[in-house]
C-alpha cells in the first residue's frame, strides 16, 4: 500500500468466495468501478484465507474477469492487521495513509473523503 501513499485514496475490500454478501458486493463494485476510477479512488479486492486456484476459478465462473485488482491474503495477515471482523469489509484509506472509514457494505459516501 505504500506505493499508493500521496497518490490518492484506496478502498480495500476484504472478501471470500463462500460469502453470499461478498458476491453481491463484488457485483456492486464491478458496476461502480469506472466511476470510482474517475473519482480518483483505487480499489483493491483482497480475498481472505483462500487458495489462488479457488479464487481464480470463482472469478472465472461468476464474472469471467474483474476490472480491478484482486489480491490474496492467504494467511489472513493483512485482514488481521486491519482488524477485519468478518466479510465483507471495506476499509477506506486516505492519501495520507490513514483509515477514514470502515463499512460492511459499499461505502457510497466515499466521495466526501476524496480531496484534490
């Protein structure tokens, strides 16, 4: 994440393939991704605790592909560092690297945290 510091806010989305709410949120983000990019928000979808093969297969079957980056937190180190207490969880980090919002559904209010 250090490469995003001073460039703009980053929205982390912690999810799993087995979570029905996560599947719904993945679709919401896919629908909203272009607007988020235009707003200057970077999106990183972080799968928690699952194998690369399982995540890749799930994405291919359910979406064919996703327009944003999907990262793997195989050992749950990242989710633990951000104190994620269940999925889905969104964590919005501002350009200073500070957590400004944590939600369990898409944070439609993200625009108030984006500054020029």
